C-alpha cells in the first residue's frame, strides 16, 4: 500500500526504510522519552517501554514543553533516535527537534493504514510512503 506524503518537514536524501512503531497517542518527548535508552517512559502511553531507536516513529502529533525539541536532539546525539518521524499533524516542537537533529520528518495521513511491526519505505522524492505488511 502506498500513502501520499502531505508535507515534507525535513527531507532526507534517498529512500528510508525500517520497522514502524505506531501509536495513536501524542508524544511528549520531555519526560515521555528517555534519550539515554530511546524508549518511551511515559506510564500509560500506548508505547510505554517500547524502543524508538532506529525505527520509523509514527504518531499523530507532539505535546508538551518546547524543551521536547532538545530531547529529540539528545536522542540523536546518544544514538537512540528514530530513523524518521511521521506525524498526522506536524507541530513546532517535534518539527524543530527533527530539523536540528537532522531526522527526516513527514506529515502523512497514516491512521488505520500502518501498524507497529510493518516495514515502511519512505521516498520523499516521489512523496510517498510504502507500507509492506
């Protein structure tokens, strides 16, 4: 299945592919993700204790403090960042974090089209995300 990329926030060169980690919960990076381990540490979150390291992280939008941008940067510096970020609604906290960390980020209507464990290929030049189940 191919899904259209609505907006490119931070483009990468070439194709990005990897295992998807998907949630319908918003993510707060400040206090919600541990940059030293790359795991979601917000109790009650759908991805609690799930690693986002080297995954295609798919979630509707960010939430919380503007310091979340720097947590994304810390994830990158620690080697625990996702390969790419896909949001349904790209908001400034996550967008800035992706840009300063050089993490590819895209706005895509993904709801019901991709699930955790799916293999995802992102081709920014073609403006599409391919989901290989």
